[in-house]
């Protein structure tokens, strides 16, 4: 698993079965980072670990890990879209895109104190490089849609849309789905609308 030094952190790539050792720390990162707006996720470690085992189903799955002195401080994941759930694949099929041609980006989570160092760019570029090496035509991901007047929206909050656009991704307003989870102020799970972003690679 190669490492790359960069500023105050380094990145490590884990593929296929090698990602198993990082499932516990990625579960923790998901709970910690998705606790923040806009996800407001009230998750459990047990559920997260079970969910992340999905990545072990393919040798093409990928984790990109950011480390500070061997401590994992952020991670991004990816896997073939064809292995994702029906609700993730359906918007692509409806648009006439073959899931076999799409490498799907899962979570990209980074502790707050390490943001702004360029790690997000590395997360995208490393996953793209991996996808292109496998011959995928598209890379894609989705993000939750929250209303501008959401009561838990922090003052000064800025979404990542301009960053994603800078990295070559385009919002797909006609490609939406729903995921269910329990918000911090909810007693049970509820459906949240997700919108897809996609990039075609020539």
C-alpha cells in the first residue's frame, strides 16, 4: 500500500481485502463527521461497521486514507456502482447509463481541523486515478439536499458545490434518490433526498 507525503499529512491507498483493517476507523470517522450539518447523522458503530463491509465484496473497492503521524484523520471510499443498492443504481439506469461504466464514490470524511489543506482534492484525484486504471467511463457521487432555512444550518455554512464543480463534477438535477437515517433531532429514521453529481472521463 503506497504512501505519499504532502504538507502536514500523508495519504495511503488500500484496495480490495486490504481495506478490512480500516473499517473500524472509517466507521468512527463517518459517525464523527456526518454528525455535522448537513447530514446530522445519529449513527451507531455497529451499523457502520456492517455497512462498510460492502466494500469487501470487490477487489476494485478503494479506500484513500489521510494520516497525521500514523493517525487516520480522514478517508474517502469508492466501489463499482454495479455493487451498490438498487436506490443508488436506479437514477443511472433511468438516464440510460450502464452501471458497469460507473465507479461510485462513497463517503469523503475529514476531521474539521484538517480541512483546507487540499486533502479533499487528493481524495477525488486518487479515486479518479483508480477508476480510470480500471477502465471506468464515469465517476459519480451523491449529496444530501437540505433546505436553505434548515434550523440546524450553522451561520456562515458553505456547501461544497463550487469545490465539486472545480473538480469537474456537474450536478444532475434529474438524478435523485432517497437514503434513510436518523437525524440528531429524530426518534426514528426518515427518508432524505440525495442528488447525484457526475463526471465523464474521455
